C-alpha cells in the first residue's frame, strides 16, 4: 500500500499538508485499514507523511529551510553520481533519448503529470547506472520529498521548453562521455527547478503536530 499512497503524493492526488483518512483510503484502494496503516508507517519512516497528535497521518509539508537542504544535498550527491558514470553504450543512450522524447511529448501537450514522471525516469536512467548505489538510493528519497512541489514550476510554457532543451544538452554530454560537462549542465538544470519551485514555499510553515 505504501507504493500506491506514495504515487498519490507524487502526482498531487494528495497535497502537502493534507490529512490522510485511513478509512477513506482503505475504501478507495479496496483493502482493510491494516495495510493502509502499515503503508503510512513506512512512508512516515521515509519522511513523506507525518503523524499528528489527535489528527492522524498527513502528507508532509516542507518548510523553505527543508527544501533548501534537499537541494543542497542533491547538488553534492548528484555531482558524485554523475562523475562516476561509465561510458554509455548505444542501448543505454537510446533509453535515455527515448525518455527525453517522452518528456518533450508530454511538454508539447501540456501534460504536467506525465512530464514530471517522465522527467524523473529520464534522470534516474542516468543515476541508476552509477556504481554508487547507496548514494543513488538517497537521491531518490530526496526527489520523492520534493516531487509534490514541482507541478506549478512547469505551468510556464517557456520553462517546459527550457527543460527539454537542457535534457538534449545532457544527452549530448553523455554521448561524448563528458561527465564534467554533464555535471555543469545538471547544476544549471537543478538551479532552475530550485528557484521556480522554491517560490511556492515562501512564507509557509508546517502545521504544528
């Protein structure tokens, strides 16, 4: 059940700060409350939901300082992962290009949910080929925490076009096995997302538990 609830959070079906009613969730997913409760406990251990006294579980809502820390860690960890990438063979490059095309197609039809999901797949098609498996696992956790906030950033058509263009430049760097250029491109790519998404968190505070 954790996977199903996590997807609802990532896709925006459950919003940051929203209470998660176990009875309603059990009815929606066609299961008893026990697997829902276990799934919520698992997601709480990952930092995606929190338990509030006298309220129950709710989707975590990030404060600006926490969001800043996520991007600080991503900057440090993603650099190491990209630096460690081996040369991509034709099959690996074709996979990344295909995912880039999927992002571009979603951008063209203004399908923000598909664009966000395809964008994550695009980046992890690179990250997952690093030998630094534990580091990649932590990066995935950080992405999950920030994913609910990314949708509004992509409402701007110019932003969507820039994302697609930056992906194409990263694919070119991969094809040349130029990891240093790939790192520089990723840093610029990440800064755009951080600045755009971070605006949503200005002057917000987490509800007291």
